């Protein structure tokens, strides 16, 4: 009997289509008799076929074996298909992100920042020490004036006042002039020469 859904030719008196499992009109097939069954014409002396023979050979639910049961097409294909072929394993796993560079690791980044800060502090400290050691040194002008005035007072037997310019470098070879004034108002020049970088100096009194 031909299925009206998928046009498949089914065995006589089959209750359902062997392809799509659509119910078939078995009563109409039985009424048509053996002559209407392809390949089932009766011969002289051959008993008439049992109208229910088709239902015995193909029953409801047997035309399409359940998925995964022994003998099904899926069970036979599993032996030749690779593992996991045709099986739904759910959503695919997200790809593993590539590893980040070592500098992007928070602990490593903190260590790099700490080392950089220490290096900057070390450079600044070294620069400060270098500036302090190489800073210019100046003579104590007040002390120079007092020492020269005391010596001139003793030499001239009278009070003498001495004035020297400030900000004189404490460096060998530096020369500057001071002014000595006696009690009578007379002024004389005093030439001061720095001998070494430790601040030692010599002085000479000029003529009147």
C-alpha cells in the first residue's frame, strides 16, 4: 500500500508506513484482496493470505527503531564513527586566553614599580651628595677682619678697624682687598691672598 504522506510502497496490510510511520488504511487494503497486493497473487490450491500478516511482521513502533537501542542505525554507526561524532556535547568551551606578559602580572608589576622607585631615590641621593661635596666654600669675612685688625692694632700701637668684602671663595689663589682705618681716620689697603682650599691666607699692608 502506498503511503499518502511520503509515497512509500508498504507491505500489504501494514498498519503504518515503514518510512514515516504514518497510519495506513488497512481495511481498504484488505478489502481490495490479494490481487491488489503486489507480488502476492494466489496460485491454485494456495490458501488465501492472512490479512493481518503484515501487522504481525511490522507492528506499530517497529518501523523506526528507537535511537540508541541495540540494533538501531545509531548503535551500528557508533562502531565505525570516531568518538564523539554526531553527539551533542553542549555549548563549546570558550577558548583559553593567551598568557599575559610577565609585566602585566600584578605582583610582577608592583615589584617593577618598587625597583624603579628605589633606583630613582638612589640617583637623587647620589646627586645630592655630589652637590654637597662639590659646593663652593667661602671665607669667614668677619673672622678675617677681626684677625687682621688685632694684628694691625698691635703693630701700630693704636686701634685699627678693618673692612673686607664678603662672599670670597675659599680657594687657593683667590686675592681680594680690605681697608684698614686707624684711630686718626687714616686708611690703608690690605691685600689678602688665599693659600689653599682649607681657608689659610696671607695678608700685606699697603703704604699710606
